[in-house]
C-alpha cells in the first residue's frame, strides 16, 4: 500500500480576527482525511489548534496608520519566514488578511516556487487598486468573504471564490427573527453597547471618546445604561484601567452578537465587529480615528469608496452613521445618536435592513469550504500535489 503523503502548510495571520479564522481552518483540515503539518505566524488560537508558531503576531497587530512604527519588527519577521520557507519544504502558503505584510510573505513564497492561497481578499476595490497586478503574480487562489468581491476580482484575472463570512457563517441563530421592534421603547431608558475594538491601537484612540459620548448621552437621556463589550478578560482589565471619571458601565466578555442582541443601540469601532452587530439587527454608529495628517495627505485621495464602514459599503448607502475618520469633536456624534434614538420608526427600519444585508454572508460551513479548497490545491498535480 502506498504511504499517504504528509504535507506542510505555512499560515500567516497578523490580526486577531485572522488568527481566529485560521484556527477554525486548521480544525477543519484536521477533520479531513489529509496528513498536514502546520507552521506559521499568528496568535494563541492558531497555536491551540495545532500550528507551530515562529512568532506570535496577532496580539501585536496595528491599524494601517500605526504600521510605520512596526516596520522594523515586520522586516525581521519576514526574514525569519523566508528562512523557514527556504529550510523547510512547504507545500502551500496561506496568508490571511493584513495585505501590507502578507503581500511580502506571498511574494517570498512564489519566489521559492511555493503556491499561495489568500484567505480574505485584500480590499483593493476600496483603495490601491494598482496592487491588483501584484496580487495576480503572487496569488494562486483567492477566497472572498464579501459577496461582491468574487466578480470584482474575477474580472481582473484573479481566480476567486466567495465562501461566506467566517465570523457569521457559524452562527446558528435565525436572522429573520432577530429584528428589533422597539415596542414600548423610551429613549430615556436606552441601553447602549460600546465596542472600541480589540486592537490596542483602537482602544487607545476610541475608548476615551466613546466614554465621553456616553456621558453626554446620559445627560440627555437620564436613565441610559451602557455595556462595554470585550473579547477577553485582558481587554476588560485594559478598559477598566482607562475608565474616565463620571462614566459608569458594566462589562460583558465574550460574544459581541449576544451583547448587540441585548441592547437598543451600539457604538462600534470600524471593522468586522460592525457585521456582527448588523447580524444582530442592532442599529449603530461607527467610529474610526486616524492620523489627521496622514488622512489629508494620503487617505482621502487613496480611498475610492463613497462610504468607509463595511455595513455601508455593502448597503451602497449610509445605512448607519459613520464617523470615519473621527478626529476630535464628539458633538456631531452625540447629536446624530440623539436624533436616532428619538426616531423609533427609523430604528425599526434600520434593524430590518441590517438583517437583510447580512443574510447573504451566512453561507454556513465557511471553514469547511476553505479547507476543501486547500486540500484540492495540495492534491492537484497543477499545484505540485499527488
């Protein structure tokens, strides 16, 4: 009997969300009838799933406007990755999100003749479309997690497939029954979730203004209550240590969708959390803070989409108010939220639209679908497999 071949897959994830996606992918691959050894860079979830890490990167992730300060660390990490790939026969390199770093990982792999798989498409449709030529050279297969991306990349010569959103596909809840009806709702008693993000850079720039917004809202709506959503105990401790005088809230650790289902409104850091809140049918305001200088020099000229938050991009309109970038004044945010809370019909309509918007993302079995693609790439003769 022919001995089953053992494969080595290298995975690169530089963000907490990518760490979670790739950990689920590893688990799905382990359930398949394929002998794979995993190595890479990522976070605790990938390590717990069975990936031997060269370095933990997900806990050090930064947003783009802080990336310059990380350039030296990423340079030396890239050298370590290149050294590993040169010294250890690798059958496939999987890169997940973080294109500013992972484009370099994919380029290094292709130079060594290793096939590459991009899990989570880089958002070239939003900015820096000129990088499509690089992606075409360095990507053998692309998995898209937003519905419109497959066609967009395919039209530009990239082999792409839509697999659903990994954050939403595993949810078992029936979204159709998740709309908020606001029966008997009184804005004086509003309950609001604060979601300042999971990255330290986001917390540093958004947590204080979110608290200041909450204080102002409570002055207008006397019985307003607030819940700060945290991904883990470490983040909860960090938020507590930065709590401002005069602000009171409770903390909820764990499921962001559960928090969103239990409140009337959310204030959310821009990113994938907005999709989780949307899937809970929870109206929201979206915030993101950027360097004022970098935004005016580069950001406003590079970004092509009319809207910046994922929810509004998918909706093709400003379904929820977005303050991106937010620089300093909280008054416009407080005023907009105040108006929304006094318009029950608009809250109900927004909740309905958010549910309909996220339904296509609930494809189900995203990790299993991606695992099947990885196995096909490993086994395909065109990819150097059996």
